[in-house]
C-alpha cells in the first residue's frame, strides 16, 4: 500500500477517511490464500456468498475468482465448499 | 423596547428551563430515555411534541446508549439533535460520547447531574459529567435556571461554529436546579429562531470529492470507518484544535447572545475578587451559596471572593489565571472524586494551569456535596476559615479536604 500521508490540517475532518476503503488492501494480513481446483468446482456460488470480505466474485464463465488484494485467508470458503475443491495454501 | 422588555418572566425549574429553550430552538430530532432527575426535560418536551408546538421528531428509545446513538445518526444526516440524561444514563452513553465528538456532530445534551452508583443515589454530584470530561465535548456548567435556559440556546451556536463543530453538554445540578422553581427571563420564540438560525456544515473532501459534512446520497461521504495508525492520530489532533477553537468561538457567541438577551456569562464569573485574600473556585449551583457567604464575610471584614467557572471544557486557562493571580489562597470546590488521583478534577486542572507561574497562590482542594450531601452556608464558612488558616500558615496542611463528611 503506497499512500500519500497528509498532515492533520489537510486530512478531512469528522473522521472522514482520506481515501476510499477499497484502497486499504487487506489481503496482506493473512497467512494463507485459497487455491481452487476448478476441474471439480460445480459453480454453486456458495464461496462467493460466504466470503466475509466480498473477495470472491463469480466470473463470466461462472467460476469463482479470488481477489487476493482483499482475501484475508480466513478459510470460510474452503470450509463451506460442498465439494471440497478449495484448499487453503500457506503463503510463502 | 430594550432586549429585556421584550422578554417574558416565567417560573421554571432547571429541567423546564432546558425543555422550554429547546422548544424555542425547535430541533429536528429529540431522542431520550427517562432518568431521574432529568426526566422532566423529556416529559415537558414530549408534551410540546404532542401539542404540536414543535416540529421535532421525538424518538422514544430503549436506553441512553440508543438515545445518543439515535442523535448521532440524526446529526450525521444533517439534523439538529438534542438529548438529556443523568448519572447511569450518561455512563451507559459512554462509548457513544466519544463517537459524537470524533464525528464532529454538534449535538446538544442536557445533563441533570447526579451521583453514580453504587450505592444507588439519585441526588446531585458531578461524578457523571466529570467521567465524560475527556470525551471531547464542550461542557457548560450552570448556577441557576436562567443559566440553564440561556445555555440551552447558546449551546447550538457554540457547537455549530464553523471552527468548532463539536457536541455540547449543558450541566445542571440534579434537584438543586432540576426541580427548583426559579424566575427565568425568556426570549420571544422568533428571536431564539433567529439567533440559532440554520445549522451550518463543515466542508470535507471525501473519497468522491468535496461535500458538506452530512450523509447525503447525492454527495456521499463515509464517516468514521477504519482509520488505522496511518490517519487516526491526525484525526485526534483535529479534535484538540477544535476545542482550542472553541476558546475563541464561545466569546463570539456570548457577545452575539448578549446583544439579543442582555445577558452574557463568559468562561467564568469573578465575584468580589479585586482585593481578595481568599477565593473559592467551583462549578454549578454551589457557587450561589458561596457568593452569599462571600457577602456575609465581607460584612465581617474578611477579604473573601469567589470564582464561578462556567466552561470546564475547553478549560479556560488564560481567563482563570487572569482572574486569580495575586490572590494569596485559593480553594477549589470539587463535587466529584477522581479515585486514586492527587485531588478532584477541577483542582487538578487549576493546579496544572498555575504550575508555570512564579508566584502561585496556596491551593487547597475541598471535596463536598457527594450524593446530594447538602452544602450549607455554614459549611462554606468553615471552608473559608480553613483556607484562611492555610493562608496564615503559608501552606496547606492537607491538600485535599473532604468537607462535610463525618470523620
């Protein structure tokens, strides 16, 4: 995350954030990321709906895509996947 | 007609004075939960709502936490919002008090000051509001119903001042003021409306560009989300500066209110201090008793004086120094204990303010009136006597004295 950091005088008052929260890329918080075996994926969309960060989107092809800029590696998707095609892989 | 001739003399207790002032302000939202001794404020106000005398949306909430949360939501959406509470109610609001000030929402809240539990006690002391002294609110302390009325009008302009934008707490002593009928001079409705005018908003640069600081779908901004170590500290410094700005804004508002009403209060009210050898500083209704005793002592040849502090946050250091420097012995009346601290909250502020001065007065802290224990003229006399002994001795034997407690 590269940020220009303003002084308190320039920062918006009222606890208004200086930037969109989308710029807080929280993906670097976690210790693992999901790895999806698309050959076994049934495109059920449960991982998309369960992801607490909204980091999994369903692509045009109907398969899930993980946005690693925001994935915190919680593993909810792997836990909920009915066919167990998601595996959490520790970051190196 | 002069300002005073246009005013109507009414018999109001402190709670009714607050409710009547807020009725004249006609805020958009009032959210409150009843608690003794504040209850009369919201009772009266809900009657105004029921009788169609105000356009206010009155929200009956399930707790004080919800009351202040509701005011925060309303004020964030651009409304003028008011609430009132006491004691445990203010304690329950605690986390929201910090959010209201950090979000820079100029909510006005009347606090009918009451002791904190345990043991349960419905009577007056200042431990509730003193517990909120670090929460970033402006704090006004009233001596009588007239001051409550005036403060509940002025507070909106103080809090909404463009350089300030902070919530304001108007403190009135439970029962001593809240339930005691007094004469109050009241302004005509239209003069109050004109004085408070429309709420003013600060401009902020949100992530989609510049906008008024309020929740508006056409010009969206985000208030108070995750700030983290990158920005949080800077946002806190802005609150420090806003309270400093309040030291400049409050006299401006006072001047303007004086033109309308003929009354002004400033940060503090010095009483017979010019040649005083002894002075007591304090907050709230006790100061009426103190000034009465000062008059008696003066008759007896004692050079006594008093200093009533009206604004406790921001703390008016310069005005305080100017008022008391040169007085040999000063007693500080605290109606609250800061457990484990070197003294009461007001004592610590006064002492800190004077530290850099070369010739400091002797200071003695008198805790008094906890849980509604009566502070009588005799007790104040005894305090002046004790202070005079400290003056003669050249120092206080004990720095903190628990006056009026059974030994």
